[in-house]
């Protein structure tokens, strides 16, 4: 009995020792600011967490545990829990500053509180609380200067949507993964919509559950990171937690009952060896159904455009008011895999590794080919190809809709070693990445009169045999595109004294762009209806390499005054050398008020996509329907014939000045003014039509290739962009038993316009045309909100969390192709409201409901007169209707026009998720 009592007491003591207590608090520095990414570990275990951007943490530990707070650059502290549920810590600065590098500095690192540059840090909780299905859309509703939206006409752009910071286009924001360059997408945006002529990395492919935080440097940083960093840098930091995994099941649907979404994600991690390292992995599967928002098509406009009998058009539209057109959010499915790992090889050396692979499939549609557009009179075999239920045509032919299926494969991987040699921090790494996009066009045909030659043994003669038309296949492989890069980096830094830090390094990068050839029938004689394939003469592999080196110096003139400078030189195999610089400063006016400024030069190399892409391009011509134009690359024979010069790099000059501080009652703020001038900006010009002179080289080129127009890239313009970024935040407002956080952030564009005349080549200028017309100007400068603000409130009480965010999308202005010069279109400013509710059912189970666009706010536009002639048009209902038909393809795209809009047209979306912590 005595032994049983002892055993019972022993078991009881173990049970008490293992009882779990949830501890939370804030870790602050000497200056009172919260310190982000501090390691908080339960001593003697691998159980731990890190503080968020405000220095807050929460951790479940044994009641008798001791917490260890460590952050390189600060003295380590150990605190016994002793039953406490709240532990706040103040950490004193230590001897060195070897903490986590925040984007923007290449010297031995310092905290972002002391940074001389404007940096946004967004945690995983802030991203997931948006309820958005993908990472890029979550940023849209968290960062005012970041914009992305689905394009009205999908085609290849359905695989990933264009995004941008500060209205500068996707090509001018550099994407990093754990500080290393992410590969570009293989896609070049060629539609007449925002992002035209640009390419960027596929950030939508990154699983949100794999992200620890996102750092966005809102400043030019070419000197630190090289090409593409004119508008800013986005550094995506991956999770490195162990034994803190979770599984998330999410589902959603629009208020219209379409766009159903289902997804599941698992994130977890474990230690390697004897707590010498970690591996964190994420698996994400999702599927989203089509959400369709077609307009009611105008019969008179259709009859005029297609030369059809009005009665035939009205009969078809009486049965199909939207002309069977499909536009909105296409059906897609994706599988995403990512791992992040680190291993301590010694006390001073770490091996690190991360890799990701994404497979995405998208199904979208071309514009529906109505029976009066592609008629059985012109193509009798269509009745057999696409039988329908039209009583007025042979075989009941009722038109058809070509489908577009896109497959995307994206991978990224980095392996590297960080070590310390005689107080020098050395980081040696190799990064590889690639993106492949291939397509299938179905329910289509090659209608062109192309003949082959075959031998007839009966007549003993060679005969001409039609290859297409009635003999055409209906499914085509038009090829695709592929981009890969390999990057080697060495970065070395050291704190030389308590005032001076230095950094220097080098990067070697090799890039390859491939245009994948399509099958013969996809391009021959004009190719597949809706999307022509890549012909052999337009296909091939193209590559280049570059090597760059930089040197950085930080000098603390005093505790309050910091000076920082970086210089960089790069050499490209295809266009030569470039040299850029950046100087920045920070001055602490008081303990709670800091001023900062920077001035820099930058550059962006033309992408291989822009240099080598050449293709036939189906596009909407107002009043003429879909026509085939040609995109000519700058190194082709055709370009030499027309006098089109080869592309050179863009150069830029950036200036930023701002203030940040902490006022009474936990109110923090930053205000930053920026000014960016770009010289020789690379643009995909407007479509140049024939001159009417049959002997003109341009007219000859168009006639010989059966093209309606031609477009090309050029260093056509200089631009200037300026604006103001504002961030206000007030934390921990006690209301009843809960805490309320308020935040207001905004971006206001002061100036975004062309600086000087368009640099047209002689052939275009002499024809009275320009590569940058009013439509292009609008796409470059006014197609994103002039101002955007986000007002958010988060209230946590007991087991519930509530969030209410209001995003104000300011005015956008378009000059659509075909629109009268006397008019413009303006999208009305709107406020989109998002509601989120979280319920922590248990310590492990959380239920979340997000209602995005709670009030079902939709894009809305109207005509504005430029002059008295414009007023006259608007006073005439028939003339106004005609203008509206021109820019909406006879109301197919009535909600957002054919060229774009400023936020989603899908309306209210309901999203529900269940998260279970392991």
C-alpha cells in the first residue's frame, strides 16, 4: 500500500508538472518599441515561438517552465513562469547586431525600428484574416500601394494576374524568397489591360500557410538587389517553426451561387538530429469553380459590327441575352508544395535549404462565336462541328465558344551556407527556379484555306488537298513559354565598430526564355480560331547572363544619426554595363520621432520575354470584333525592315523622405513621400495599322502576313511617379474584457504621367500614329486607383475575434481603344467592406467565417466629357450608346469595359475555414 501511495504521488507530481499554461506578453527594447522575431523558447524543449511585428507573443508551456528570450544583438533573458499567464520583457541592447536581416539593407543587420527605409511587415495572421483565397489577393486588402485584379479577357492571363506597387507595373517590383531572387513567370501580358507589356513573378503560387511574414520595402533598391527593384522589393519569409503544425480546411462561394471553392492545407515542422536543425513543410490543394458575370448584349451594335441582319441577331439574343459569353473568374485547380529547412553544422555555421513546386490548371473561354459572326454560309462545315438548336440555320448551328486550358508549373529552390569567419558574416548560396506555361485550345477550328499536296494513285496525279476548314481538327496544341534562371550569391558583412557596418557581395545570374513551338495546325494559315500557336520561326531558346557586385556602408554618426550608402555595378551579356547607387539616412529627432530619407538611381533590364516574343495576337478592335494583329520582336528581320531599334535598360532616379514615431497611448505612425522618375521606360506599344500606301514597308508586312496591325516593344517614354504612403496604428485599446486594435493605411498618387514626348520611330510618326496613344497612357498611368485606403479594426474578446476592414478604391480613368477623343471613362470610387469572425473552440480548434465585400459593392463607371464636343455626345442617347458599345464589345463587358477595372466584379464572397493545430 505504501508503494502504491508513493507511485500515486509520483504520477500526480508528473501530471502537475506537465499541466499546460498559456503565457502571453510583449518583448520591448530600451526605447519602448516592441521587438519583432524574438525567439521565445520553453527551456530544455523545442517548444517555442517568435514575437510578431509589435513584439507580442503567445505560447502554451508547462506550468513550471522557464522561458528563454533570445535575439541576437540583445542580452538573453530567462524568466520562470511560476503560474503567471502574462510576462512582459524589456531586452537591453548587446554588443553585436547579428539579428535577422530585414529587406533593404546589405550591411551587418539592424532592427527595422532603426531602418532608414519605409518597410511594411505583414504577418501570417494578417494575411489569413482577409479570407482571400490566394496570397496576392490577401496583399491587395492589406497593403494600400499594392494592387492586383483579374483582367477582363483571360486567355493566358488567367494563370496569374498582374500586380504592382505604386502603379509601376509588375516588372518593377523584385520578389525575394528568404532574401533570394524569385524566378519570373513565363507569361508576358499582351492584352490591352493593366500590366500590358509586363511580366512578373507568380506570387499567387506561394501557399499562404507556408509564410511567416512578408516584408515590403517601399523604395527603389536596385543598388542592393539589382534589376527590377525600381518600385520596391517584396521579401517573403517562410515559416521555420517545429512541432506547431496545423491543418486548414477552407471553402467558399459567391452570393450569386457560383465560384465555389474548396481547399485543404497542412503545415508542420520537426527538428533534425539532436535539435541541430529544423524542417518545415506545407502542402496545399485547392479548386475553384467558374464565376461568370456576363452582360446583356446589344442587338443593334452586334448587327452593325458583324454586318448581320438585325432580325437574326435579335432572334439569337432573345434566347441568349448574354450571347453565351463567359467572363469573370475562371475555373482553376492547384497543388502547392513547399519546404524550408536549416541545419547547424557547427556553432558558427548553418546549412539552409528551401524548395517549392506548384502545379496549376486553369480553364477559361474566348469570346463566344455567335452564328452571325462565324456563319454557316461562310463555313458550312460548322453545322457538323458545332451542332446547336438555332432554327434559322442549317443543322441548327448556334455558334461555339473556344476553350482555353492553361497548365502552369513553377518551381523555386535555394541551398546555402551561412557562417562566421573572424567576425565576418558570410552567406554563400545557389538558387534555381523556373516557370512553364503550356496551353490547349479546344472547341475551335482552323478555318483558313490552306492546301497540301497528295498523290492520287488512281489518277496518277498530285492533287491539292484542303488541310483545314472541313478537314480541321477541333483541339490544338499551340505550344507555350518557359522561363528559368540560376543565381549564385555571396554576401559578406561585418560590424567593424559600434559606429560602422559594412557589406559587400556578388551575384551571377543566368536566364533562359523559351518559346515552345505549337503543332502545325495551330499556327498554319492563321492558326486556331481564338488563339494562334507559336510557329517555328517565332520559337526557340534565348538566354543571357549577368554578373554584379555591390558594396554597402552604414555609419552611425551618433546614436540618433545614421548614414547608409550602397553602390552596385552589373554587366549583362546582351546590353552591357550599368552602375547604380543609393544613399539613405535616419535621424532620431526624439526618442519617439524619427526622420528618414533616401536618394538612389536604379535600372531594369529588358526581360528576355520582351526582347524575343513574336507572335500573332487575337485582339478586340472596336467596331470590328476580334482581329489578328502581329507582335514583332526587336531582333527580328521585320524589326530591322521597319527601323525598330533593339531594347536598352530602363534607368530611374528615386527620392524618398518620411517620418515615423510613437505618440501617446500606443499610437504609431509613418508618413513617406516618394518620387520616381524612369527614363527609357519599356512599353508594348499600341497597334499600328496600315498607312494606305501599298509600297510602304509596314503595309507590305501587314498584307503579306494577313495582319490588321502590328505592335512592338520600345524604350518609348520617360515617366514620373510621386505620392504619399501613410500608416497609422493604435494597439491594445481595452474595451470591456477585450482588446481593440485600429489601423489606417493609405497611398495617394500625386503624379503619375509621361515626362516629355513619345520617342516614336520615323515609320510610325510619319504615318501619323504613335506607339503610346491615349489608351496606352491610361493603362500605364490611370488604370490603378489614384488613391487607396484601408481602415481596419480587430477586436479580441475571450474565445472570439472580430475584424472589420474597409478598403477605399479611388478613382481610375480609362481611354479605351475606339472611344471618342472627346470622352473618357471613370470608375467611381468605392468602399469594399470585409467582415471576419474567429471562434477558438478549443486550444487546438479555430473556426473562421469571412464575408468579403459584405455590402456587395460592384465596379461602376461612367462617361466624362473632355470638352464641349464630349458634352454633345453625352446629350445624345444614341451617340452615348454607340460609345458604350465600342468599349464593352456591345455590352459583353458592361460592368468593367474591355480594358479593365479597379477591383473584383464578383461581389460578395462567403468563406469558411476550420483550422486544427497539431
